[in-house]
């Protein structure tokens, strides 16, 4: 299993989720974790131990999707093209960057060409370890920030072609993970505690930095926060004691129940009143006598309440409803009686009003006179022969029937009911009118009430007046029959009176207990509990806050377990012992030699750790206190390239590899070594190089020519206000003379198709432009062929080893070069031509002839050199005779 896979498996089984998040960040953020990273990790650490995170951050554990290239055998993924980039910077749409399936692909792009955009997509899609530079949309478009960059990759897997899509912020296609991307963090050299320069394999720094940087920094932050948590209980020392509050304060800890604090601190009004009563009772010098006096006061108030209750019942809502009911019954009965009287009068010629109340009163008087005086012992009416009418004193014979009729009417049901209802109402009215409704609130009792509760006596008097008002209204309503506007009782102090009496009874009982030594101790204990609770109330919030801080500190203390470094440090040493082998040493030595770094040798350092032999790979260099005083930036980059290739070789990785500006900081002379090494690597695998370095581009071309490896070259340009346009081959300034001649021949064919007998300004300008290219091509022939690349522009060294083929340059070759060059100079617009001459430009046939002459010259020079190489070499050195 490769080292990265071993590290991943270890994080999945041995680290917590937040630690795995830290490992991911260490892999992806090669410049080191930022302040924000540490803030996030610290919050995740605390959240893992139950401490809330206001930002609700969640860990993103390291997974296979975050790791760079996986091992790829012979049947690895081959990149065929990267195309259809969308929302990637301002890169032009519908572009396709083709890759050579075997050998080397070189993509050149100058400043503003879009090379960085293509490189960032490649790094993200192929899971390069360096993820510092994100892929952004068009920064000049305010609305583009919502767009998600994406691209399509054409690949070949095991001989089968397919396409996969990449989109930012999603897991890259799994197939692309076998493509290895070089970055400067593939390996590093560092100073050990013993001041040796050690080599750290790719990925191992994550484990080491976890133990040596991340955990210590978080531990420092944790210690600072713990030190800042104040949990001093001294401000609450006065509450300590034998009460429930005292015991709570003595045992304050992170486990203390906050509800216990709040419950004890919250006193009801009854408890507050009880405390005051207890304090008074226990302060009495003669509690027995005081108990009797208080008991009598309670009795007087209770009797007052009874008198109020007795009076109020006569005018209560229920009493009013009953009286109203009697009144309404009388009205109904009277109406029925009236109807009966009307029917009675209809039976004969009777005087108006006969049968009604006045008449009935007269008739009842006649009944009493007859039965009690005139005809005592005889029924009424007395109609025996000789009897006289008790009203008119005349003989009764002629009126006997009428008198019986009158008596029958009076004895009828309607009359009886009406009379009964009137009697009931009259009896009720007389009772209400006669009842005594005063409270007997004498001045002494009034003063006593006001002493207990100010205004209580006045409220009793108001109620007494209200009751009298209601009685008067009730009596009046029986006459007016108007029951709708009942007088309201604005105040009723009876509940307060009962409460006062109950409290007085309670106080009396407590005073009696206080007089009893045995019961007094219980009262004192009850008072002490209430006093402690009353003292707790004002500081309850502070104590709750203290407990919360205790809980915070306890949770922070638990975080320390996650910050122990020993297990991770031990694992780092174990990984190092596994990864650092003699095979790695040999591979590094081989790569360093190929890259012109042969002066840097490696050596294995052995040490015995608890019976196990462990190794460390050191670089054989002089030591100072700073690494950059030992290795230049270019040497560090070369070490990184060598380590990258060595570790891929050890992992048996056969997939493609991508280099983005591999020599951006190398010395000029080291570029050649890197170029040759990459071209050599392209003989056995797919190699893709993106560069903006023109000198390195030239070294790559030289190495390609020498090795003759399969290759493709492209360049990127800015066109039409957009970067990223892809063109096959290199820009004109970087093309070889062969590529330039090929381009000129194609241009000549196009001109031939549209040339007229009388060419206009556009055709003439185009022809001059092509002769300008021809002149530049002749100059490149002189540099690369005639002078055999011995001297090149922008190169600060001379290739003396190529000087032998310059020998033999003939005058005829010089004359032909001079002729063709002068012809070009005469055609191009480098000088202002004389308008009077009006010289015509060459036609396409002329351009074709000049190209043929140049090609013939090149062939002649090459033939002469080939002939010279075949002939024996004669030197001025006398051959040895030994």
C-alpha cells in the first residue's frame, strides 16, 4: 500500500472527525494553515466535546477524493483532451486542448494567455496536492461569481475511450485521480533537532505537522481559554452553611443542577411572608402572650367576615334573582286573574271593576263581617230565608244567586294563585325591609384593620354602603318592576379579611411554637432556610453563570485528550521507518544525478528505538541555522522534482504526469537537465508540461529532437478580448525554421488561390507580410543550421560542443543567404519605399520560387555536413606511436 493510502487508512481508524478535517487541510493548503483554519479547527475541537459553535461548522474529514494521484499500473488513464471549459476565468468557450496519448505534450502560454486557468483546472480535476489557487469565474463580470467552473476530459481507460465531467466544489472524477500532478510540495527538506538536513517523503509531513504544529497550536489556544475561565467561589462564601443553599454552594461544580439553584432562589409571596412572620415570632420576648393577642385579633376579623357574609346574602345576585322571580310571578298571576274577572263580568250586568282587586277587598271585608259578626257560625254568603245582605242590609232573597256567584269567583284558581303570589312577594319584601344589614364596624376594629392593611377598613365600609344601596334598589324594583340596572358592588374585601385572619392564626400558631422550646428550634431552622434562600436570590444569576463557566472549563479540559501528540508522533516515526528505505535512497540519488544535482547525496541514518531499527534519510550537506542558506530555491525545486519522480517509480505508478512551470525558479543551466529528464520520462509514460518560460521551451525542443520522442506542442493566445484560445504548434517566434517554412508554404497556397492580375493594397500588404516571415525564417536558419545553435539569442552560454559542424561554411552558401535576405528586405515595409518607383510586390509564384531556393540551400548545407562527417578527420596533432 502506498504511503498516502496508509496515511488515509490511519486517519479513518485512529483520528477523530475534526482531526481528519485537520489532516485534509494540511494536505490541501501547502502554504500552511491560515488563522481562519486554526479558528475552524478550534471550533470543531470544542464542538466535538459538546461546546456549541455559533457558526455551526461541521468537519470535512480527509477522504480519498482529497488525495493526489493513486497508483496506476500499465493500464492507467490516458488524457486525450481537456475541452469545453465553462466559467473558468475568461477563457474562451468551445476550445479543446489536445494531449499526446504517448510521449510529451507541451503547452506554451505567455502572460494573459489563459495558461494558468487551464493549469488550475488540471490540478483540481487530477487532485493535485496544492489546492491554494481556486478556479474562479470571470472576475470582471459582477454576476459571474454565482457561476460554477466546469470542464470535460476525454480519456482512455484500458483502451476504451470515454468522457468525464469536472465541476468545481464536487468530487473530481475518480478516473483522473491516477494522473499525478507535480507541485513544489511533493517533498521537502528540513532541519532536524540534531541540525541534520533530512528528507521527508510526500505525505509524511501531514502527520508530522499534525503532531508538531497543529495540535500544539490548538493546545496553546485551549490553555489560554482555560486560563481565562474564572471559577472563583469566594464571592459566595457567606452562603455556605447547613441550609440547602449552604450545601449547594459548598458543592458547586460543573455537575450542579441549574434548576436547583433557580428553584431555591425563587421565593413565593407566601414564603416571603412566612419569613417575615417567623422573624417577628422568634424576636418576641413573650411569644405566649403575643399568641393570645394575635388569636383574638384573628377571631374579631373572622366574626366581622361572618357579619358581612350574613348581610351580603340578602342582596346577593342570587337573592336579587329570587326576588325578581317572585315579582314576575305576581305579574303573571295578576294578568291571569284579570282575564278571569273579565270573563266573570261578561256573565251579567255588573259594575266596572267588579272582580278586580278593589272589589275583592270589599268582598273580603263583607266575608269577615258576615262570618265574624252578623252571621257568626254560618258560611258566607248566608242566604237562608230571612237573611239580609251584609252590604246593603236588604233581604237577601232577590240577590242570593248573585252573592253565591260572587263567592264562587273569589274562590276560583286564578284568584287563589294571584293572592298566593302576592302574599309570597309581600312576605319577602317585608323580610328584606326589616332585616338588619349593618356590620357593626366600631372605631377600635376599624383602627385594627387599617393597622394590618391600610385602607382595609374603608373598603369594608364601602361594601356596607353598597349593600344598603342594593337593598333599596331591590325594594323599589318590586314596585317599578325595573330589574335591568342592578347597582354594582365595586369592592368586596372579604377574601382579604379571610387572608388576614388566616395569617394571624398562623402567626399565633408560630408564636405558640416559639413559646415551646422544643418547637422553637424547628422554627429557627425554617427561618434559616428561608433567610438563606432570600440571600441566594440576588446572586442566583451570578451563581448560574459560575456553574456554566465550570461546565465550560470541564468541557475544555476534556478537549485536552484530543491534543495529545505522542500517538501521532509515534505514528509519524512508524510511517517514516516504512517509507524511508534503501530503495528510496537509490532512487533519489539517481534522480538527483539526472537533474544535475549529483553533488547532493543521500545517506540513511540508523537508530535503535525500543529494539526496533529505524531509519531517517538525510541529505549530505553542510549545516547552518537556515535551510535557505544551504539550498537555493532552484536546488529545492530540483529536489522536489527528483523526489516526485523517485516516489512515483517506487510506487510503480505508470499513469500520466503533469508539470506546471516546473522550472520557474531554476538556474538557466539547470533547465537543460530538467528538460532532458522530462523528455526521457516521456519515452515510457504520458507527460504534460505547461510553461511560460521561453528558454525552457527551447531546451524542451532541443531534447525532443535529440531523443525523437512522440510529442505535441500547442500555444495559447488572447484574442477578441478573451484568453485561452488554443492553437496547434508554437507561436511564430518559437517555431523552428522547418515549421516556419511549412507555414509559409501554406500561406503561399492561400495567396495563390485569391491572387489577381492586378493585386490591390490588401493583397500587396499580405505578400509583404509573408516576406517579413521569410526574412525571419532565414535568420532562424542562420542561427540553428548555419551556426548549428552554437549561439542563440537570450541564451547566456555558448554551445561549444556544436561548433564542429559550423566548419566548412562555403561562400556560395553565404551568397545565396545574402541574396534571399536582400530580396526580403526589398519587399517588406521596414523602410519607406520611393513612391515614384511604384515597384510591384512579388507574386505567389515568386514566393514559391524563393521558398524552393531556401529549401535547396538548407539541403545543400546538410549534405555538405553529412559528407564531412563521413570523411576522415585531419588534425594538427601527431598521432602517438605507442
